[in-house]
C-alpha cells in the first residue's frame, strides 16, 4: 500500500508509465507518484500448512506425523509442505540443498567463479604485450591454453549465463598455434637433414677426389725415366744484335 511520506496516510493511484500527482486526503499534501503495474500484481500464494497424515497415507520422510505432498527431485524422498524448498524451479529437501552447496559446489551459492575461457584467451594474447619476447612466449603458452579449454569445457562460465564463443576461440587459436609450431619444427628438421646430407656428399666427393689425385701421383712415380741417349738436347742460343741506323755493321 502506498502511504504519504508526511502523515503516512493511504494514497490511491492508478498504475501507469508516467508520474502523476496525487493529493493526500489526510494532510492535503500533493505527492508525485509513478506506479508500476507490478505493485498491484498478486503475490504467490503461500503454501498450505502441512496436515496430519492419516493411516495408509504416505508420510513425510522428516516429519512422520505429517502427510507427504511432494517428492524430492534430488533424492526422491517424500516431503511435506514444511520440509520442501523451491530450488531454482526444483522441489528439493534440505539435505539435497546442503549437498549441492557443500559437496557438489553448486554455482548458485558461489559469490565468484573462475572464468576459464578468459584465462585461456589471456594466455594467448597477454604475452603479445611484451615486445619482441611475446612471439616466443605464445607458442609455449598454447598447450596450457588448450588444456584449460579441454579440462574445463563443462565448467561454469560465470554467474551470468553466456555463450561458448570465447572458449571455442581459445581452442581454435591454441590448436592453430600448435600446428604452426609443429610445422616450423618439421621444416627445421628437414633443412637440418638436407644440410647433413649435403655435408656427407661433399665429404665423399672430396675423399674421392683425393683418392684419384693420389692414384695419379703414384702412377707418375712408377713410370720409368727415359734413357740418357734419348734425352733431347737443345743447341745454345746465339744473341743477335741489330745495328742502329747510321752505325756500321758489326764484324
């Protein structure tokens, strides 16, 4: 019921979307009110009091003298109106609510929760803030991000429900980074293998060349020297001096 802020007398106003001025009948004061339709909406009816169970009727598990009106959706125990509780659309007993809170760790009781999708994305993007070294840190963080995605894919995503876009994005990015890292490692191994094969081929060719030159030198040493009579002799060279013009010829 609406009351006057001065004399606390009753005020009558029709629900609407705009503010209206209402006069108080007790103190004649004008009060501006904006009444929403939910104010006149009837409240949920209170559950009826549990009645005493008669002979042959199912009784409450916790109150044997009272008639059971509903079964717990968690454990199946029969409950009366006093022992049942509405738990987010489910009718549960107090033992099941306690088990959800203390043993199973229901998210409805948690004041905060871990957002593993944000953690996985942070592992992939935060290292890029570090200049030069971020590109080397991201490949090392990708396996941990993929682990968080797989391990906590069914975990709670916060008190406010939201989609799985961030989780899928972290999984796809970490998978692509790991595949790229494997490709780079494979390319490096292939290049190292080719370089090793080239060195091996070069060493083999060098050894073959040295062996061939050694064989040629051995053949030259084994060839007999020609006899003295066959040694060619050359006549001594004479020096010819040509006279300059105007000079007499030499004798």
